[in-house]
């Protein structure tokens, strides 16, 4: 399989989708609620997924596609070549802020991440990686992450996980928040993952993510030495929702050991 | 006093300072610790404040200046014309992320905010206002904030205020976090204020801010109808540190009444 050729195809597709989304801001957004107030989705979100599906099927009809909006077929295994796509990660930001939302795409073969992309649509900033070849932020190569102490770390975590919840012992998260140098929350998992792989954050934790939130990001992570697992320290389950942590390698296990206690 | 002329002067000064900061990223940053790990300050921060002081003194030597880095004179009253300056708000972002930091400046006369600026240095995005004339985001006029319900609100709040602390009853903040649609945290008070005045966030709360963090923002707030006070609902004390909330007018009092209990 010619990954250089597939990478070129993927980038062209992403840049074109980004332009279509930016152009669409000149029209009114039609917003509907998918599952409650926290989960807005727009027509543009769906149209963008359909755009990706059509492009990929024209490129190679044997490739499978897992997409957030479910506009494609049902995929029950990661055998063969599989695209994992989130056309707009950070839909609330998309609707309310018109920034801080990402296109993110992973290309997997037999469950192994081969190509990964996180594209900040409004900034036109691309984070990407090719397995074994390295990772880039636009034209600059991303460096391997450098070790640091937990007290120096700035981590991405949503305030809701600091409150009592059904997933983890929030008292330990309080300890974590009070130990690190600072916390951030951007409302887009892909954005926070892009920040971790480029050293702008040192970890990002979430109690419930889907494969399309992280597919592209995990490929980039591997190339810069970031560790991405579920909160048990195991491989993230790419066929369902799971917990998630991505972190600088010097603090990944330490956070799991000292600050994460699943309920 | 010719505020149009002072506005023109202020913008030129801010754009020039922004360019100097962007250029400085080609050099290594010399970082020192001001008061603990959470308060990094760089040479560029100080140099930028000195740049503003020299510009203002050349423009009108009778104007007083309050700056974060304390490079100017001691100012003990808001009588007459006073500039309130933060050369780099979000120093941790500045050092670690090379984005998400703001120049923010307010121009006050006898304690009344006349001109306000928040400049996203890396995006080259300017939020600004002239008292009584309106507010702008670059060339676009900012609209008055539209009413919304607390359940629809996205608010800026740092996770540390959701943990037990000496300022407020964190149990009520937990209620707030679980009531609103979402929370964000960007690590720059001025950025979060800029987001509130432009409707990208609906409120921003902090337990400890200084005059230079909010001076410019409060002038912009007034023009779009955002309410900015301390957590008692009183005027923020511009001569010392204070608590702070800025919010959409439809939820400002509701947040104070239902979710803020100072200890």
C-alpha cells in the first residue's frame, strides 16, 4: 500500500473540506439537537462527512469508513483499510465560537494506525503523522516530547470530571488539579490531543470518547512519543466508546497510578 | 480630550508591540520565576511594558500608568488620565503554547473607562471599544449580547475553583458546572473576557484578578451589555486585586445569587 499517495489524497481532501466549512459560515447554520443540549450537530457536520465518504469511495471503494455522523456503512471490525473520521470535533465551539473545532481523521490497516490528521479549520493548521516517518505541524517536524515533572505539567481536563461523577473518583482528580501547574479546557478532544503532541499541553484526560475523536491523534502521538491509552492503561477500544488519556511519556503512568481510580 | 486621537495612538502602539513580540519568538526566551511556578514572566513581558511606558510618556507625560510588571511609577489613585496595561496576559500560554496570550490595555479618566483593548498577539485579532461609541472585533461591530438561559450557557472557569479553596464554597461551583451546557478554560483572563464580550462564552469567573487583567475588558463589556463586577456584585476595585465575574446580562445576577458563596 502506497502510504505517501494516500497521505497526499487525505491532505487534499481535508484542505478542501476545510475550505467548504469556512465558506459555509457565510450562510445561516441550521442546528439540531442530536442527544441533549451538550451534543449539537449541524448540517455542515453531516455534509462534510458525506463529502469525505464520497471522496474515499472514489479513491478506493474497498476502504471502510467509521464516521461520527454515521452517514456511511456499519463497520464491525478493523480488518483491512479503515478510515476513522470526525468531520467536526468540537461542534459546540463550531456553533458558538466559530473557532476551536477540528477535522480529525485516522487511516488504519488491520487495526494499526498508519496516517493521522488533526486540522484546525479556521486557523488552517494541520497536525499530521505517517507511521514510522514522523509527525509534522504544517511544514515543521514535531519533536519528541521532552520529560518533565508532574508539578510542571499543564493538563487538559474538563471541570465536570472534577465534580462527583459515575466514572472516576473525583477526589483524586482534585489532587491532580492541585498538583499540576495549570489546567485548560478547550471543548474539542482533537484540539487537546493536538496540543499534547506538540507540547502545548502535557496530558489530556476524558472519561468518554469515541474512536473518531482520537483515531487520527493516536497516530500522531506514537510519532512524538506521547502515550495514548484508556484509563486502565490498555489500548483504547476503537469499536466503541472508552475512557482516554494521552500524556507526555514521563507522566502517563504516574497519572494513572496516583490520580485515576475508576469507579 | 480627543478620544479618537488617543484611540488611534493606542492601536498603533498595540500593533507595534504585537509585531515585536511575534518577532521575538525567533530568539530564545529567558524565563524567570516571579512568585512560584504558576507565575512565569519573561524578559519580553518586561520589555513590552517598558515600550508602552515610553510611548505613552512621549504621547503625554501627564498620563499615569499602572502596569503588571511594575516598570512604571507607583499609582495610588485613578484621578486624571490613567493607562492600565498588561503587556502579556497568559504568560504560561506565551511560554508553553506560543499562542493564547493577549495584550490588554484600558484607558481611564477619573476612574471611568474610556478606551479598552484586548489584542490576541498571534492571531492579530483586536477586540476594542470606545465608551459610548460601541465595540469592535477588528473591522466588525460587536453586537449587544442576546439573552439566554443558564442551561444554554458556556462559561469560562478554571478547574481549581471547582476544588475546595479558601475563596468560595466550591460545592456551589460544582452545581454551576453541572447546570451549564459547558465549561472552558484558556489560561488568559483577557482571552476569556474577549470571548464573553463577543458571545463565544457567556460568563467568566475568577477568584483573584488584578486591575491590568480586566481594565481594557471592562470598557468593551459596557458597550456590548456584558456585566462586569466583583463576586459581591460591586464595582471591581481597580487599585488592588479582587474577585471577578463578567457575564451575559441575563445570567450575571442569577450566577451571583445561586452559585457564588464567598467564604
